[in-house]
């Protein structure tokens, strides 16, 4: 029998209706005290993850995702249920939120200074995100940067870090005490696992930060650190390409991203050493005067 649960993730909250043990256990592992049985709370979004019914549930069970009683995606294999919920949460916010300009990007901070890390799949962005979050940086988000319109202020939306394929073994070696979800095998992204950020990131989930840099990272196994300063126009267009709600917010999104790009440093980097990247970020962006 399904139960209703509540996930408190500033600035949004979610109710989740599910009877699936793997979903409940992974939510508890990843979100800790922010995940609990629903009581009197009113959530911003109502979600549900259920096992498919009928004869398929016995032969080839599948998981189904619902948002506000609508089913936006085709079912996935049952063992992907938790990852399905995480992706569904991303979709829900990206498709409905208009109070912030949303960039598909990691965002991490040192003190109150933050850097955006927009990057396509395969760039090593999430591995870098996990490394920084476990080495003195504060995770604001692995997937979504929420920028207050016409400012450089970014609002945390702390969620787990989504790691894929070879990055899974790397992360488990680097962070043996990390809180990992179960692995979702053979997804459209390959094998996927979610890693909860350190408690310090959760504790600061209401503390905003000011953007001082935009860095497009690229991991290359045989390439030492190479740094290229990006032309402002090029950087702006790449941010536009990564903005979930640019077409909805239009002038507001344009002015916000223009303001950001005009007032931050912009780089593209190629690397094979996470520590070298961290040193560059701190010395040349965070501590830059």
C-alpha cells in the first residue's frame, strides 16, 4: 500500500506517493532528515512513483512516474525507479519554475562566491562537482542553477550529485564514506548513481551566493590542465543554450544572463587532474581581486 512522503528541499518541497521499498530506502539515504512521512505539510509539487499494474508487473515490471496526477514519461524498468524519480523532480522544476532564471549547470561556492559549471554529458562535470563538494566547497546544485532575475545571486537547490558510468567507481574510491544510492543500470545515460553531498551543503541550503565565474569543464584523460578565457558573446550564447526557461522569461532571462556574463570571469578548461582544477578556481576566480 502506498504512503505519502515529504521532501523539504529549499526553495521547493515535494510530496511523493509510493509503495516501492527501493525508492523509500534511497530517499532516506540521500536526503536524511529532509525526507519524512507526510503530515500536515503542503508541498509545492505532488509526485508519485508506482509499479506498473496488470500482467506486465509479473513478467517485466516497470516503474511509472506521475506529476500532479499526469504521466509525462513512458514507464521505465523497475530497477530504475529511484533514478526515474530524481529525473522527474528535475523535469518538474524545469518545466514549472518561473521565479528564477534556471541554467542547466552545476553551481558551487566558496564562502559567498559561486561559480557556474555548465557542461554537456561526458564532460566530467559531475565528477568535478563531487570532488569540489567534498573538498571545502559548498554545493548549491549539480543540475540547476537558480538565478534571481537581474542579479548575480544564485539560490541553492541542493540535491544529490548524479554520477555515470566510469565516474561511479572513481567517486566510490575518492569518497568511501559517501552516501550513495543504488545503481540504476542501463539507463539512457548508462549506469547511474546518486551521491548525497556533505552535510555542510545541506546545512547551508538557504544561503545564497554571488556569481563570480562561469567555467565550462572538459575532462580529457591524456591532457594536462589547459585554460582558455572565453569571449563574452560566446559565453552568453552557451548560457542561453543551457537555460531551461529562457523562452518563457525572454527579456528577463536576457537581461539576467547579460548582467551575469558582463560581471564574471568566463573560462573553458581541459584537464585530467581534479586538484589542479580546484587550485585554479580558487586562485584565479574565487580569490581574484
